[in-house]
């Protein structure tokens, strides 16, 4: 019950902190490498990867998948062209690598506030961005400060956006934080100086992502 209360509270705080009605919503899929995945012969792994890539092309051709990109070190993301996580899960179930439990999947409703999700040509140039996932951590010790801390977080994000280096930014509408994607190399301290990060109510994960240029409508 306590977890549910914190989740509902955070949804309300995020809604109150938004000054713009964002119409377009998508489903963000995190394909996290499964550390418990079955060890398979190389030829089977290669085959799964081949069909995984073919399925990406199939979903894109059906206008179901807008963005796909791997993280440096393993895993990756999909952005699906639906605001229904149930529908998104149904669509990605055709992926043989997912069906073989090679990934631990998270599907989250996502609203972009900067950039968006755009399907690109298969011949587009691939580029590397800095990818920051913000995870929320509300507890009984910081819940009273949450409105102030989330406002400080939004203000800090606005400063980063104003610097002109942000490709995409948005929030997950079920209280699971958000993402920030920036051009090139970014000093980790830029992310860690966020007051809400220093307080511990938001925990960032910083990775490199490899994706087709224009995928975030930049």
C-alpha cells in the first residue's frame, strides 16, 4: 500500500510540474541484458540476433516500431508507436530474442517534452549519444520534500536544455522517471549536479546509445 501511495503521489507531482499539455505518447521498451539467460552455442546466438534484426525491420515496416538502438555494453531500447503498453508488449512478442528470454523487458508509457520519436530511413547515418535514464526513489524520508525536489529537477533539466545539447527528453507517466539524451560526450558531473540527484530522490543511469540520426526527430 505504501508503494502504491508513493507511486500515485509521484504521478500527481509530475502532472502538476508540467506546464504544457503533451499530446503524443509512446511506449518505451528497455531491452535489458538478462544475466540469467541460457548459454547457447554461437551459431544459435547468431541466428537469434539475425532474426531479432529482421523482426525490427518487420515492425518498422508495419509502423509499429519507430526507434531502435543498442546500448554500449549490451541491451538497448525500442520506442513503439502506441501509448498502450499492453499493445506494445503484444507487438514485441514476435521478437525471437525476446521470446528466448535473452532480455529482461520493461515497457513504460513515455511522453516526450523535447524531441520525439521519428522513423528513419534504413540508410541513415548511425551516431552515438549520451543516454540518461532517471529512476525515482521516493521513501518515507523524502516524500514531504518531493514537490520541491522534483521542481528543482525540472528547473535543472531546463538549464541543460537551454544549453542546446539535448536531443530528447521526456517522462514516464507511471511514476518511473524519465530519459535525457544528449549529443556526444557529457561529463558525468553535469548529471550528478542535479539537486534531486544529490538528494537521492532521483537515481541516474548514464550509458552510450548507438542509433540512427534523426530517430529522436532532431
